[in-house]
């Protein structure tokens, strides 16, 4: 299947490089599980970036070819709803799609998460 590509030039804050590297090394279990399912173009042939800097934010995962941000929300997101909403508005303002999964969804139903993501991508970006 062919997919319509988004070609976007995104803002980048170089001051966040060390923090993004730290987050990649942190090894949050749900992020590692998701990463193992998508790395090396395992998922529909897409290249995923992990802990990608976009503007003044670091997103969990990013599919550059489609302009999709994937966030895995764990307990660190509790009581940060306002911050998350501000970040999501910023990202959507850059014409990015933002998809959230919970930490428990990844841990308890990774297959369902991947199925949902595949359906979403095919419906939204697949050639019609």
C-alpha cells in the first residue's frame, strides 16, 4: 500500500538534545515495548523516531513520513493535563497528528494498540 506523505520542516531546539538522549536511555517499559514493535521499519515499513525534538517539546515517537506524533502517557502525565493540552495544540498547529496511548494500554494490549494504529494510518493516509 502506498501512503500520502507529509513533508514538513519542523522547529528544533538544540538545547533539548541531551535531555532527549537521557529519555531514550531511560528505558520506560511501555516505550521499550512499543519501540521493539516499530523499530527497524517493522511496522508497515515506517521509520519511527524515538524521543524526537519538535520545537520546545520532546515527543515519545514520531513518524516523519506521515507527520504523526505518538505519545505514551504514564504516571508522569498525571496532573499535567494543561501542559499536555498546550503541547498537543502546538503540535497540531504544525499540522501534525497526535495520538495518545496509555502506559497500561501498551503493557496490556500492545497487539490492540498496533492494530488501532494500523487502521488509523490506512484510513487517514492510505491511497484511496
